[in-house]
């Protein structure tokens, strides 16, 4: 009778480690060299024959460059309590951070700025963003709080983006990159699937072939009652955060790409 090879069963922590090793293109040998753990012991951890200490789990997470949320998940899978808190942005513990965010949003005037989550939820905007949305959409309100859906839904912001194929192509690339960086993130996978399901999205983008044109930045070109408006954006993140919320939020500040756009933003601010 021919023998058949059976893949070893993996422990919960082993499932995560193998998935993250695959995403990082690391073999057990690569990970063992980066962490100082023998390949034999690492194999035993993945199959559940050995239990990793809390300190060892931290070393593995460091070597795999895991975000804080996923570090917590790895700790729980290994039988330990999560160590990184996840505070609401309005929590007293984040008061100073809130002040910093409010300062950035205020100083960005008269240009739009947005606070966005890891999964592209728009958490907060400044007054300039509200004024610009009013100019672009009139009294019509977006049906989505998520930036990806706003950009890909033909009945949402997409209808006023003149260079939508270029913008959409870059955001599909962002989504593929997010999923590659966080392979266990089901919400990122669902967002990518949703974006690809909207009409007008080329089928080849499903495989990550977004035909990046190599431009250093993407300029958003909007159709407005004041003529074409052009913006580019910068992203601000928090350095070395310990809180999951701070690890995942980013502040998107937009700037005018031409004098006409700058003048329109200034005029909107003067007129309230």
C-alpha cells in the first residue's frame, strides 16, 4: 500500500504563525534566525507540542512586524492575555492625543483633513472638508461612512472624481498592500472584495494587477460648480503607539495642487 504524507496539525498560535510567515515570505529557518529560536522548537510551537513563553511570542511578533491588534491575537492564541489596550478615541486616556488631532485638523484649514481608521472608516473631518463636500455634492449626503465605498460607489463621490480610474487604481493597490501586510484581516479582505465588485473595476485588478503608473502621488481631480479642483494628500500616523486605536488611525491632510483650488478653498472659508 502506498504511503501518504499528512501535513502536521497546527495549534491556534501555529495557524497564525504559518499565515504570517507566508505573508512575510519567511520559512521556519528565516524566522528562527531572526528570533534566535531553534527551528525544531519553532516547529513544536506551531504544532502545539511546545508552548511559547510570553516573551517568545513578543519576539516572534517583532520579527513578523505584526500590528498591535494582531500581536494581541497572537498572545491570546498562545494562551496569554492581550497587552495592548484598545481605547475609544474619546476616552480620557487619549485626551492629549485628541488635542493633537484637533490641532492638526484646525491648522489644516482652509484645506480638508480627515481622520481615518485602518479600515478606511472616516472618523472625523475638519470644517474645510464639510465645506468642500457641500460644494461638490450640494445637499446630497453620502450613503457611506467608509472612504472605499465613497470612492467606488457610482452613486457617491465617484461621480464627481474626474480622474476616477487613476484614483481607483491606486486605492485597489492600497487595499492589496493592506491585506499583504495583515493577512489575517478579514475586514480588509471584505473591503477589497467590495471594491472589486463595483461596476467599472477591471477584472485584472483582482490579482493585484493595478497597472501602477509610477507617479509619486495621486492628484484627485474633482468636478465642481467652481470648475475643476485638484488636491494631493499627506498621511500622518503616530510613532511607536502602544494603544491599538492609535496604531490604526491616520490623519489625511489634503493640499491644493494648483492656485485655482487654493483660491476656492480660501473663498469658501471666508464665506463660512
